[in-house]
C-alpha cells in the first residue's frame, strides 16, 4: 500500500512539471497552477489559467492574462544555487534569464491580489 501511495504522489508531482531535453531548448510551455487557499473549502468550476509561462532560449517568460497589479516572482534552482527574486508588474511580460544547467527550476508567484501560482521547469 505504501508503494502505491508513493507512486501516486510522484505521478501527481510530475504531472505539473516540464522536462526539457538539451536539444529541445528552443521553446517549451511550462504549466503554472494556482495554489488554493486553505480558507476556500467550497468546490467550484475549474478556473481559466491566468498565468502562462514558457521557456525560450535561456529565458522564462511569464504573461498574465488578467493583470493582478504587482507580484513577487521567485525562481529557484537548488541544484546550482540559482535564485531570482523580484517584485514585478503583471500588466506586461516578465522575462527571467536562467542558466541552462541541469536541475529543477521552481517558479513561485504571489500576487498583490492574494493569488499564489507554482510551476516547475526541469532540465
């Protein structure tokens, strides 16, 4: 039973990740999902994706479909000690240069409207 639970947890984690091969690093879409607040317990319709992210030639590009005023964007790769942490406006594209090193980049976005988004890019 514990093996089944571990496999289930791993598959859930990997479903939100993007794996990028060294030869295919030109453009890749990155799924960004909204983290639900604990205080919201009611079920509702799946919401439209507000943050679109993609990787293009050494940069992660974030676009907000609907502006959420300001946001704190944090991109981390613990394997190579890379960190990008900056406050940005959500009314224009956000371009984040990243090293093309092997590892997992965690994209963490918190907006001034209280929304929290997470995504992963794996080389």
